[in-house]
């Protein structure tokens, strides 16, 4: 078949150059066709198994993320309760304005915690963005509290040296020496 890119000669069809039918190739063609069929079957089986495994992994991942979102909602609810408690204590003191504001932030955070429970991660992220836009001060307060909690967690879970005496104060070391009956001055 001639086209605008050829020099006018007609090319023979590909089937004529490379015959593929078993009748032309004989027993080797039959074996080749059988092998090709086996490869296609194996490939399809592997693809199906991979898809099933990926689907199961996605379900498991969604369950874990949902569980973590619910855990986060409970933690945020705890922060809200703490903010409300601090607010009520400050309202009873000479800082009633700050206490009232802390109580309002606590109530807002508590509402947010209730709204995110049972949601997936994408919805929670969208809600957090909206919350940050609507209540920027409360959002910053939560971020500060989360940072404080994270730093305390990291400090508490840090590995400690095996030799606890390396952290003792000089006075404590002298006391240990005196208690054991030694000389504290050297």
C-alpha cells in the first residue's frame, strides 16, 4: 500500500514475511502456540493475584488510617478538655478574659474532634484546613500544644545511657561515697 511517505512501492503484508500459523511451522508452531498460551495464562493469573493483593492491602491500609484518625480524634478531644479546664480555672482567677478565651478554644477544638471521628484521612485533612482558615488562633494553639506534646514524647522516649551514675550531680556522688563508707573528698 503506497502513502505519502513511501516511494510508491507496495510492501508485502507482515503475515507473508513472518508466517505464524501452526500449519506453516509444523510441530514447532504448535509448541510455540502452546507456550504462548501458557505464558498468557500465567501472566493473567499473576496479574489477578497482584490486583487482589493490592486491593487487600488498600483495605488494610484504610482500616489502619481510620483507626489512627479515631485515635487522633480522641487525643484532640483530650486536648480540648484540658483547654476547657484551664479556661475555667483562669476564669476563677484574676485572668478571667484569658480563661474565657481558652474555654472557647477548648469548645471549638472539642467540636472539631467530634467531627473528625470516623472520617478518612483525606476528609480529616480537608477539615483541618477549613478549621485553620476559620479559627486561625485556635489552630495555632493546637499546633503549639501538639509540638509541646511531641517534644515531651520524644524526650521521654529518648534512650538513656546505660550508666546512670554519669547523670548524677556531684552532691549525689558524694552522698553515695559517704554512704558506702568511703572518703568524699577524694
